[in-house]
C-alpha cells in the first residue's frame, strides 16, 4: 500500500488488503462480461457484502464496518479499480444509507441500517428529476398529508439501483412556498402500490450499475417521513452529496489507476523496432504526467476525507476532490488508450471499457460546472 495511506490503522490496512484480494479474484474477472451483458451486479454486491463493504460507510452500532473516511476512500477506490459498475451500485447504496444515518430517527436507523449493512436490503437515493437535476430545490415531486399518512406523486430519473432496491429514499416537496426549506425525505419500500420503475436506461458505460426512471403515485404511512419533522430533506441531501462526491472521487481514482497500470504493463511488453515502448521518451513523459495528475487528485480526495473524518462541513473540499478526480481520470484513461494505440480502441483490452465508464463521473452527483459554482461560492462568500 502506498505511503499516502499512512494514517490508516492496522485493522483498516488489513480490511483493505483483504478487500483488494477479493476484488482481484472475484469481481475484476467479471467486469468485461458485465459490460457485455449489461446484467446488474447482484453477484458482485453479494461478494462485497461478505467482505463488509455494504456497511463500510456506517458505524459499528448500526452494523457497519466502522472504518475511517480515509479507509472508506481507499476501499471504494479498490472496488472501482476492479469494476466501475460494482462501485457505482455500491456507492448508490451508500447515498441511501447515509440519508438514513444523517436524517433518520433512531427507530428508522435500527429498522433499516443493520440489514443494509449486511446486504439483506439494498438502497437507492432518489433526488434527481427530469426538470431538477443540478438544482434539487426546483423539484416537482410532491408529498401531501393524506389521512394518517402521506400521498406521494412525481417522477424521478437516473436513479441508480432504483428498480432493484429494497428501499428508496425519495426526496419530495412538502411546502412549495418554502423552496429548499420545504423539501422532505421519505422511505419508500419495494413493492409499495403505485411505485413503478421503468426499464434500466441504456447507458454508455457502467452497464452493470443500472439507473432507472421511477414513477410515484403512492400512499405512505406517517412514519415513512425521514426524521422527526418536515422540511429537513434538503439539508440531509446536501450532506449526503458531500459524502457522495468524495466517493465519486474514489471511483475515479480507482478506475484511473487501473488504466495507468494497464498502460504501464502494455508499454513494457510492446516492442517496436527492437525496443520496448516504455523506453521511448515521449511515452515515459505521458506516463509521468498521468502519475503526477493522479497523485494530485488523490491528495485532494484524502484532504476531503480528512475533513469528513474530523466532522467538519467539507462541501468545498468535496467539490474540489470530485471535480479534480473526475477530470484527471478522463485524461489518464485517454492517455492510457493512446499508449495502447489501435488496440486500446478494441474491447479486447480494458481501457475501452474504463474510458466509457469514467465519462459519467463529470456529470452525476453534480456536474463539473456545478462543482465550479460551489467552489466559487465558497471563494466569494
């Protein structure tokens, strides 16, 4: 393990070492087939649940692994290095369980989190809508009181895990006049009448980490409201997205590292004119620049994780980490593909898949443009 991870405890190092072995042996070998078949990563998530990863973001009191934010960063990076689709489904589950951990009542935490930590219940996080992607405060999904419960109506889109999850944390407007202060969150169990998921979207990459459109026309009980009171949903969602953006950075780092490792191996093995490709100065500089940028992105992600671990509000650091890692990862993958030449453009090598899988990282959980707005807002505050 790199010296960058010196802050991890012995137990966390062991956790990550065992996870790396599991991913290498049981998840990475399935990545190409998953991409070709577009099958959801059910089997891979079962493997990860056995390794303690479904609850790696949760404290021990709720059945989680109770590891630090830095160790979680490393763990997600390891998973993503083996299979981007698996990492995407895993971190979507984290968005749901973080919602409950941050915004839920003690009863809601006790009911859902232990089984979510073991993988018995898979979660999804439903915030994005057709007209409210980058601006969640403009959402149209509504929840109104009805009898002794709630009536929920609206549409969510691009919801990772949405059609396969056992529960979905849905964000909806309960007080339109209050704008973002009128957003609340609800726990929607699988099988609820009036809850329908469309077919998985046909995506460019991450083909085993399905995203869905969700149509909602449901009646929910009173205790489906997340937390003790209305109007807390936007605050919860923003805190969850801070966590999620660091996890997106981890995904980018893992896939970019896999691309760089593949490029190094190829450059050493590829012989042109009696000389290894890796002996050519132009190629060496390409590899050096990729490693340089990847190190910088990893340091920024570690700083965001450090602030998260310290319990500080880390929105700016999370935005910087997500922005830097997602843009660097694209460049690293493109460099790796270029080093492979024509072979990199074929599906016989993993670079083609990694390049496609990475493209969404500059869009979801806040596009690069949104991250720049967040950073500028902190600069000018």
